[in-house]
C-alpha cells in the first residue's frame, strides 16, 4: 500500500455519507426543535414534528432521501410498536364488556366510516378494489395523536378515555379490513384463490398467536423479576422490540401484533404482576420519530389535483364517525355536548396510513398511484390540523389538567 493510499484511509472522504447514526440524530434533534417551536407559539408540538419531516424530506431540503427513509423503516416499526402497545394497554377489555354500547359504537363507527369513504372514492372514479383499501386505511383514528395530546394535557375524563378506546377499536378494525382487502388485491394480480384466502388468514391468526405467546412470556417474566418498575421497563422494551422483529421475520402484521399484545397483557394480568410502567422520555422519542417520518414521506406532487377528492374523503370520514357517535353514545351515558367533542377528538387520521399504503405498493408497484396521492393528501391535512382539533376538544371538555391550562 502506498503512503498516499494509507493516508487517505486515515481521513474522511468528501462528501461525507449520511450514516444511520447521523440520520437518526438529525431526525431527533430537528424534530425536537420543530416541536418546541410549535409548542411555544401554537401549543401543539405534533404539527411541528410533521412540518420538520416535510422540510427534511425529499420535497424539502432533501436530507432524508427515499433510500434513507427506507433504512429508517425498522426504527419506525419499533416506534409504531411502542405506540400501539401503549394504546392497547389503555384498553380495559373488562370495561368494554360492561360498556357494550361503547364497543358497539366503535364497531358501527368503523363500519360506517369504511362504507362512507368507499362510496365516496368510487363516486370519484377510483377502482372498487383500490377504494376498499383506501376506505380501510381511513377507518383508523391516530393513536399517536390521542396519546401524545392526552399526555401533554394530563387529561382524564369521559371524552379522553372514550376517544382512546375508540382509537384502539378503529386501529384493530382498520388493520383487519386492510388485511382482508389485500386478499382481493392478491386475487386480482395472481388469480390464485388459495393465496388470496390463506394469506389474510395467516396474517390474522399468526398475529393473534404471536401476541398471545408473547403476552404469556411477558407476564411470566414479570412475575419472576418482581414489581420493580425500572426492571419491568427494560423487560417491556425488550419484548416490544423482540415482538416487532419476530412479526417482521414471520411476515405478520407488526401493527396488529403489537396492538393485540398490549390488550392481551392488560386483560391477562389479573394478579397485577405488572407495575404501571410509564415509557416517559422513551415514548416521546417514538412520537418524534414517527411524526417526522410521516412528514418526510408525504408526497405533494399531486396535492392540487386530488385536493377536492381528499376534502370529500375527510368529510365522509368525519360524517360517518359523527353520525354513529351521536346516535349511540347517549346509550352509554354521554350527553350531546361531550358527544360532539368526542367526534372532534377522533378527527386525526393515523400516520400508519402511510405505512399501510407503502406496504400495498411494495407488494404491487403499480398499485393505485392516484389513490396513494389521495391518501397522502388526507394524511397531510389531518396531520397538520388534527392535533389542534383533539387538543381543542379535550380542553373544551374540561378534562385537561388545570396546571397545563
């Protein structure tokens, strides 16, 4: 080796490549700063995270290229897993069994949302199969927005608890409908009815089975390790990452598996072997990563051309949720005022919509380019205004902590 070659190995080559650690650091620091600015001036940090992602992404400064965003996917899956697990732990299955009208509201509202959005998309000329997938995605209320806003406001009360429960039901229904819709997508592209039928069954049964096995293992380890919060925090973090990895390796639904895991752990923990573990700063880190990623992956190239359809999509979604909540919530003891505020709190659409659209497009690259543009436009609008709506509804319901107000 010549002296020149040896010397070049000692110094960095220019331009410097964007390594994984540098990328992750940029996302966290920039996201934190953007959220801080929006919290300071507009009181809603989530919108700041999304705007930061847009600025860093391909349509902004271009620091987060599509290739780098692809490398972030495993980190995003883990962060989404933490959020859905936390949402699942907020769902009291025993309470839902007693409050059957709330469970009925969640199921009816998810079904009506699917139908309203489906018929809206087909009316605008979207193919029925693509419209079904777009409608399934639209069912989901953002668990990340609800969890973060309720935590920031230290909120407690009927509207907050029901919104979180309905978000969990929405998420489960959306993922189930999306999985079932994929079977028809397989059938259209492969004409293999066995794959079309067996793959959704595998996804659903496999996700449930893995969730059950990991919930049993988690509770047994909690019992053995004792009720020390710092120890159980590490255990839960490890089990969430492990479950995410196993779901990915077995090609199951990571989102559905983690949501069911949180619900099963809470439902099965009848001897209270698990402490009330709070993810705290680690949870905030997950929110920053997820929202910055969602902002960076948004596509605005077709925004103007699909804006009218996106507005109709949002209107149909809000109308379906509002009609159901107003019609059924009074049976579970919620007055008209709080029913209206609950409807507003359900406005944010999940950033997981981006992940679901990308999943369908990765299986079939020619899948619904126009539909992707519509969904991305809807996510862009609701990611920007949804957090304001949720914060407004919780505050007006009087459920925010006085110290925060």
